């Protein structure tokens, strides 16, 4: 198990370039299975979860060639489908939640797809019903081996388009169903579809491969199935979760940072929500600039004077992946704020570590926490902690960089799952961080 040692209390300065988006890359990589032709993908982040999925694709028989930093070629003309029922796949697939998205493409192209019950962050129940109910509506037969915790769907006669109203606007569920539907016979209508930028990117990539998808960017998708898809070249968006992490880091450490090439049009409510905490976020072309907040930052209040409430919601609402960052940033704000995590039930349980550092936080229930900001009149204290998941891990890292003294964070493999060379990039802008 690797560890970070962080000497906090230092201001940072410089430019930082966001990595490619993890959540998009996991979808896009699965889509290469839909064609026999070459697919080239650029700006793939070099992180544990993405590399693990690339390894699964390689074991499945995809020919993979690295063409440069973040640039890969994929050819999926001859797959080893027997790998899907192997012990190796059960081990590899169960450790990566994103592996669920290989099922849709495999079902569409080969009439069958299997997946062990996937893992991922321990942030509460994350149902897979949306995925499999969608496949069943397209004509697949579902089976589940309870003893081996193994899911399977089969459609030996092919898939047929259907109308479906999704029970939840699941991003990975929508992606999986879309990838299955593009090769199904007839029209598929997906209502209450997720419409995050990364899902839009997947749809645009599929259209460039020859798919017929209408309604991209809305929650109503109409897909007319085609006989085959061709190759393409696709570039992954910058990671908006990482961009939000750097905004929070700059505010907490009173640092002046420029985040380069952020794709402003795809940031949604992220800049607006940070401004609710009093943080200055400036647009400079396609760059994002945060000045050093030498005098701190003050939480806004609602028009009626009531306490600020920041909550998550499906796109175009505020992403749940940044609520833990908002919570940490609020610990040094001037004023109080209620953080309401509506979409996941265990994501706020890391606050006990922040309380140990001296933060004033009241955990109301699994979904809500009230934070009374210190206004930098009392610094967080350095401590030793363990990263429970990706987003809590980066939040604890930000807290450690702002705290006085030397902190230790164990289990940083969780952070490496979602952030590329984070210690190297932080050192480049002045952070005192060591990987052990």
C-alpha cells in the first residue's frame, strides 16, 4: 500500500493542464468493441481504472497499440469471447465498476455479454437494474449466477429496437443501452436518458462511426439501428471533476492557479457553484483562472437570508463527484453551508477525518452535513488518515495541503484510480508532497 506525506500550509502557483476525463474514457474504450475497424482515441488519462480496462480489452483480444502520450489505436476484429467466462475475467472485471459497459457492445455485436458483479467506490448502493432492464427490453435474456455473483445477457437472434422509460437517469446505464441499441434492428427510444457531456461525447463518437442517434444532449434519445459501424478518431474531453478539484485546491491553499484548456462549455454549474462559496473563478479564453484568496472567501446566502444549501443532481445539475471537494473547501469559508448528497448514501462518511483535523462539521445523516467555516482563523491540523475512495481521497489531500504540519495519507491507490501523476503535477506548482 502506497502513502503520501504532505507538508501543508504552503501556497501554490502556476499552470496546470487537466487530464482526459476518466468517466468519458471508460465509456469510449468500451465502444471500440462495436466495430472491426481501427479506432484511435486521444487524451486517454494514465490512471489505474482506465489502464485496468485497457488490460481487460487486451485480454479479450483487442489489438492495442500506444501511439503517443494518451493516444491509442484499438482493433477489435478477432475477440476471445471465452475469456468472458474465465476465472481471470471474474477477478479483473469485479475490481472495476466501469467494466459493466463492455456488456452492451458485446451483446449487440456477438449476441452475448457477461460480467462479474463489479466493484468500485464504497459510496452506497449503486444498482445495475437500469443496464439489464434496458437489455431485456431490447430482447435479451438475462441470467444471474448467485453463487458466483456473475451476470449474463444473451440474444442469439439479435436485438430489436424498443421504447423504454428509464427508472433512473444512470450515466453508465444509458451508455450501455445506447451502445447495444446502435446495432439493434429498428428504432429504440430512450426517455429519461442521462445527458452528461461524457454521454454526449459517446453519442457523437458513435455517430462518427455511422450510428444514427437523434436528441444528443437531451434526455430523449432516438436511435435507428444500423447494420455495422466503422472506425473513427476521437478525443476525450478534459476531466471536469479534476478541474473542480484544482479550483478547490487553489481556494483552500490561497493559491493563484491557471487551469488550461478546460472546455468551458462542458463545465455546467461547476464555476457557478464554487462562486456560491465566495470563490473567484474567472474565464480567460478557454482557460480558468483562480486568483490567490488572500482575504479568504465568504459563503453567499439565498435571497431570503437562509443558509446556503449545495446539493447534487443529474446533469445539468451539480455533479455528485465534486460535493466532497465543496465540503472541504467550506471548512475554511466565512459562513456556514449545508451540503446535501442526494444521489449516494455513504459519500459523506469521510468527514470524521476532517473533524479530527479540527473542522467544524455536523453530520446530520448519511446524506447531509452542515459546515461552519473557520475563515482561516483556525488552521486544519495535520494528521494521519486513509483514503476510502477516489473523491474522498482527493478531498483529504486538499485538506492536508492546507493544514499546518505534515500529514500522512494511506491507501493512495484510491486516488491513483482517478488522478494521473497527481503528486508530480502538484510538485510542479509548489506542493510539498512525497510518495512513499
